[in-house]
C-alpha cells in the first residue's frame, strides 16, 4: 500500500509542477515579460525596481527643471524690462544734468523718472503663479515694501525678502533655483567708504557704516544729553528731539526708584513728571512757558535709587531719515574730539552712518553716497528728488549731484547685467541637462526592457517542451493508476 501512496504522491507533484511551469510560461508569453512577480527571479526583480526608481527620479528632475526654467525665463524677461527702463533713465539723467534745461523742464523729467520708478518696483515684485520671483525662499512675501509721501510718491523701497534662494533638485547631484534674491540681483555688494557731498560741514567718521546706497544727511536742532553726567540710561527721544523747544543749557533731574520707575524734573522749581520705565517717551516741561523736552525712558537703569543730574543743551542734531529721528551731536563745543565719530541711526531701518561732526556749522543737507551698494530703486528715487529739487538746493549744486548720480545708475545697471549673464548661462546649462536626462531615461528604459522582456521564441520552445512533458506525465500516471493483478497473470 505504501508503494502505491508514493506513486500517487510523486505523480501528483509532477503534474502540479508541470502545470505551474506551463502557466508561468503562458503568462510570460501573453505579457511579453519574464518577470511577472519578484519570485520569478529575485536578483533581476530587484534590479528592475532599482532601475524603475531611477526612471521615477528622472521624471521628478524633469518636472522640477521645467518649473525652474519657467521661473528663470520669467525673471530674465523682467530684468530685460528693468534694463530697458534703466537705459531710458540714463537718457533722462543726461538731459537733466546737461545744464540746458530750466527748472520747469527738470520737473517734467522728474515726473517721468517717477513713472519709471513705479515700473521698476512693479518689476521687482514680479510674480509667477502667486510666487514672487525676486524674494528668495520667501516666495509668498512681496520683496520690495514701499513708503510713500503725501503726494503718493515712493520715498523708500526696502527689500523684505529672504537672503537665500530655493534650489530644487534637477539632476543627479544638481540643484538650481528658479527664484532669485532681489538684494543680490538689484544691489551691489562691493561696499566702499561713504562719500559726503554738501554744505553741512559733515564728513565721514572712523566707524564702519552700515547704510547702503544714498542717504540725505540733514543737520537741525536737537537736544544733547551730556554723556559725562548721564549714566542713567535716560536719553533724548530721537524721534521727537526736533520738537523740543528748549534753548540754552538746562539740568534734568532723575529721582530713581529702581524697578518702580521714578520722576523727571527739568530745572529747579518745575513740576516733576512720574514714569514707570515702560513708556516710549515722557514730555517734561521747563520753567519758562512753552519750553519742554521729550525724554526716552526705555533704557532706564532699574538698579538705580536716588537723585541724578543730567546736563542738557540745545544743540545741533543729525538725521538720515528725512527728519524722522535726530541724533544730537553729543559733545560741547561742536569741535570737541568726541564728535569725530557720531553714530547717526536711520529710524526706519536701524542702519548706521558714522559722521565726523566736528566741522558741522549749521543747518543744511549733505548727500551721502556709498558706492558698491547702490540699487536701481533708491537711485531712481534720488535722481527724481534731485530733478524736482526737493531740498531747494542751489542750481549749481543740483547739477553737480545729478552728474554724480550717473555713477550710481551705471553701477545698478551693471549689477543687473551681471545677473542676466548668470541667468543666460543657467538657461543654457538647463537645456543641456534636459537633453542629458532624456538620454538617461532612454538608457534606463533599455536596461529595464532587457531585464523584463522575454525571448518569445525561447519561451515558445520551452512551453512546447513543457506541454509535451506534461502530457507524458499524465499518460504515465494514467497507466500506473489503471494497473491491476490481471496485468500480471
């Protein structure tokens, strides 16, 4: 009985195995692939999956490359338009600085420059599919934020975007950014020492200034707090010092109460004003009618207790933000060596201009130019204001400064031209890369086909052989199971 069980088991196994082989060969013939499932050939199946991953990566690379190329081409178009308006601005500047135009003609040129400025800001804030092209990584943030005067003219165009671009993988080990950093595209980075041109007597200090491009340094009245008598952290309000009505010298008395703030009194016999230390400024009145001073208490030293006297004097102050804030020239007299390096801060940006104020003689205005940091926006603002003679300067000074402005305009144009050259090389490189990716995809697909594709003629022969073997197995099995004792009589 055991022998017949063995015969039956072996015959069943042989028939099932031959049937599985025939089924697999038929699947391979019908699909044209010899790898229907990973178990058919694990090493080749793994290789196919690896090649398939490479082909998928190429698809991602090409998609990224298409996006990057579209953004770069859109940015290049915007820069070409910016270059064209810069050329027009140079033509207008040459006309205005020639000395042959009267003030009415200059105003007309200034108004056209203003229109070009608005176009330039619009181009700097160019978008593609709701992504700003010149804002770096912060593609949803408008790169150039503007301030306007009462007439609606742009007075500032401040870069608010990221200082880093946003590279995307476009090939094996290769990344390109479609969006650009506006500050690198439109502004130079080869900072030079500030140059002072004006009638205030101000000159460059010894510190390293952080202002960029152009600034107007104006001298006006301000209140100086003698650093020799002031260790309290109490200072003049830079934003309101121009509004102080003091004349001459005075004494400001602080009665400090530690963390509870204190009181301030201007001269003897006047009412003391209480403060907590959280106020931006406190207005303190003097002994004469109509005299008062604005005091900044934000830096108040809360460790103090008792009375402290601070000498005040109405003196000259310096501003680089159109009078929004003033920095008092600290030492008396003005020619004191301590005034050789006065830090004048822009109240809007926090940028610093170091000024040698020892020869400042009175109120007036001085142009400050920092070569290597000019951009197209502030340069156009500067040229427009000169054309409109915003600061009522003599005609000779106006023409002189307009002549110098050509250097800044050339610098701004060169910065953009340099970036356009980079863009051209980038577009050319992307064309080459796109073709190379197509070649890689074809090669990978060929490798995949070699691994997957079946040899039809060989499969047909294997199928015929397997079917014959299957039929022989069936016949032999049928013969065996049909035998009886009669076959041996």
